[in-house]
C-alpha cells in the first residue's frame, strides 16, 4: 500500500482552521463515548515495540487496525503483508487529519520524544490512548497528559505490559498486605547500557530515501542524520530523544513496588553516577538515590536507589537475600522490618526472604491479565473503572523515573522536589529541564 501524500507542518498550521484536524491544536473536541462492538485504532510506529503493540492489541476480541503512521517506509513491509487494508501515513498529523472520525483509540510506539505530542493531539480529538513507556520524555509532558486524560474522562494505559503478569500483580498484592513488614528501603537494578561515554561521530551522510528525517525529529531539536546512532534504535541513548536505561526500563521495574506502596512521592533526588560526556548522550552506569515520602506501608520516609549498567547494590542488600546470586539481575529488592521481597523483572513470581534465608511460605499467585485487552475492555465498559496503568497512576510513576533523569544531568546535586507544585525548590538548572520547548513550527497546544 502506498503512503498518503504528506502535508508540511507550516501548511498544516495555516490550513488547520479549515480542516477537521483543527481539534488537536485548539482543543474543542471532548471525550468520545465507548464504541459499540468493534474497537477501531490507529498505530503510531510499524516496527519494533510498535509492531508488538499492534499485534497484542489485535489479540483483544473485536479490535480493528485502521491506519498506521511510520516515518520510515522501509519498516512497513511486515505491516503491508499482514494488514493490507490498513492505511499507511508517513506523517502522524495527517493520519489524525484523515482518519480521526474512523478510530476510537490510538496506540503509540514511537521514540520517547514523540509520545506526548501524539497523545495530546489524539486526546484532544477525544481518542483513548495506549502509550509506550516511559509515558513522556519530560516531567511537564507527563503531568499534562495525566491532567488532560482525567479532565476529559478518557481511558489510558501506559505500555508496561509486564505489569499485567502474574508475578508483578502478585508482588503488588504481597506488598499491600505488608508481607515484609514496614518497608525501609527499595533497590531496583538493570544491567542494560543505553548511553555512551564518547562523543558522537560527525556525519555528512544523507538519510535513506525511505526515511523522512524531519518528521523523525518531530518536536525535537533538528540535527544531522548519523547512521545507526539515532534511527532505528539507538535513540534511547540520546538526550532529547530517548531517556537512557532509566527511562527505558525504569517504568517496568519500578511498577511492582511503586503500585504496591501506594504511589509514594519523591522528596529529594540525586545522581551518584557519572556525568553525561556531553549534551548528546546519557551516561553509562547510572546510580540515582531518592528519599521517598513515607506512608502507612513504610517505616517512615524511606530510601530508593536505582542502579544500571555495571552498578550493583551494596553488601547489606545482598545479605538481605542471602547471596549475590539471589539479587535479581533486572528487578527490585524491597527490604522491610520483617523480611525482604525480591521481585524479578519479566513476570516471574517474587521470593520472600527472612533474615537472608529463602522463606518456605506459600505464595498465592494472582492470575495474569492481558495488558492490551485490559485497555480495550475498559474503553468498552466491560470492566469497572480504569485500565491497570492508566495515566492517573502511570503519570506519577513516570514522574518518579524522570526525576532520576533530571538528576543524571546534574550529578552530585541533591534536588528537592515539590510534588504538588511540580517544581524543584531552589534549583534553576533543574527547573529548566522540567519543560523543554518543542522545535519551532512543531508546537502542540496544551503542552
């Protein structure tokens, strides 16, 4: 299938008042009701995780893929073969312009910097939103999406599909029951290394003809195309487009303890790892410390520490689970007053340790769900309430993750966070990183 003809952003803005796509930019459209029967959706991205989301969304009964936006047409071959009736666009704005009346929801699997603009535009058209993790690239974007979805009564889901696994849901239930007593500290780790400690190479190479580089950059800062350094996957390493290992994996790994402990808020955050080598790439071997506000499930205010790359937790954490082999290579260790819970990432069941010894207590596993079906069912009203990781929940969790990414750009500073105001206290440098302006001509009303 050939893509629809493209419209320039400048022309788009000039003609928006005369088109149906005025809605995302002036915000007149209110939330649509639940669709009857068939749930129609558009997918943003056609390969990688976006392909996974598309496939899993179609596993929910009575769902139909209407259209896909993909900036690199070379990545649409599987789509054309498997879904020949789906319309293909290279410009996500044109997709919304042309097919918004034919869809009920959108599924967003683009690089991080495009999550918020697409989600906000879709919600202003009254569309329900499934958006990959991290929900957004910046703290401001996360809060705005959360507020807007709540204001308009839209269903939303962040794409941390492992949240619906038996292991994750069991860990949440165990922590809510106080299985390890009052929580004193939490440690989360991931050995991935989405970053670089050397400068990017120079390049005069043109992007491939199949790739619209301007639209890949989107709201981000325009820069040269460098083969293999941004598109199609290494954008996660790059400041301004991805969010490093912490942004990539934090929302997955934080989830069980963050939900299990009732969405605790950050009081202070500091990076104990290396500084970025420049303004282009996230540092390797990150270590971020949070002081978290306590609640009824914790032993007062508590410490949370994130480790990525070669960073690993200290000896007392290893002792709490007996040996280093018992510390999940990817996952979390939650230390309480009466025991410790080790939570592996990937959906496996958690393990309980008492005084460093694996407990023989029987763990009653929670039945696994289907993350995309949970979203579809909530839209249709087939289940009560909102999806499991709706923006009311995943927005604050994304904020917790992104507080760490701000700290990583200002290592060695202890940043005090005012959660209610959504600002840092006494740090102009940190506050400047809460909301970064979109590229001229790509501004999105409401963000």
